[in-house]
C-alpha cells in the first residue's frame, strides 16, 4: 500500500496474511499492513468492492500500535520529521474510506493516552487526545478537538494543560486556545495557525493572568 500522490503523506506498507476473494462480481480482501523494514503491525484492513457498480469501501483498524523502540511515527509518515521524536505510547483507532466510482469520502477516530515525546519546544509527558477526522485522507478534522498534557517543559515545567485544536490538512493546524494553571494564576495559549512543515517558523503567543509574583 502506498500513497499515489507525488509528495507522499505516508510511507509504503507491506501486506501480510492477505486473503482475496472474487465471487458474484464482488471483490473482498483482508489482511495486515506491516512496516516492511521494522516488521511492526500497523493496521488490519478489509476491502470490499462491487465490480458492477464501482462502489466499495476500505476499513482500517489500528489496535494497540505501540511507538517506542520498534517503530516511530517518522517510520510511517514524513510529516512527523522534525515535529516529534522519541515517541513512547500506544495508538488505537479505526477509519473508513468509501468510493462510488466518482466520489471518495473518508473518516475515522484515533486515540492515545499517556504518550510521551520530544518536541521542538521541549519534552512532553502524559499526552492524550482523540482525533476525529471528517476527511481521513486529507487529514482534516472538525473544530474543537481537545488534547491534554500532563507536563510540558520548555525551560519551565508547566502541568495539567488543555489545548483545543483542529487540523485543516496535512499542512496546517489551528490552535483554538490552551490553558494551564501557572504560579497561582493561569497561562493561556492564544489562537494561532501553524504550518506543520518543520522547515517553516511557528509563532505562538502566551498570556499570563493572575501570577502570584511572590
């Protein structure tokens, strides 16, 4: 399985234990998607396609994909390069792609809890979120996604943060706002639009409210 775009969003995956049936003008296929070098299971896939109508779907299930020593996000997608590293955590979820011959639609939900990783702004622990994609192929979400962060340390440790966000595509994310308790007051992350390309600068503005100066 590989991305048909000239600038691929994900790296090729190998199929293993694939079973394909052609009967009554219908194709059904089931199997596992595996990283070809790391040999880590990434997802199971079920594909159904009606040859007469051109209608079909593909169901993807990610069950306990563990990032750590065996595999990292940048093994799966170049979009992770320069964004996160040393990821340790588990991802679960499922997605579906549907086609009618003239149109393609997709959606899916993916979750993680208690994940840790290194980011450009410092180490993160206790990261959790459920990402609800309204366009899985385009990596676009509905507004109002929520992530929680037990600890972020960009030089000063801040804990128990909540950030609201949305993904516009594989190229842009929208920060709708964020908040942490901070030194007797509140640390607020103001809304911003971020380019996900690691080569482009990102500017974030924080506001401190009610700081206990003592």
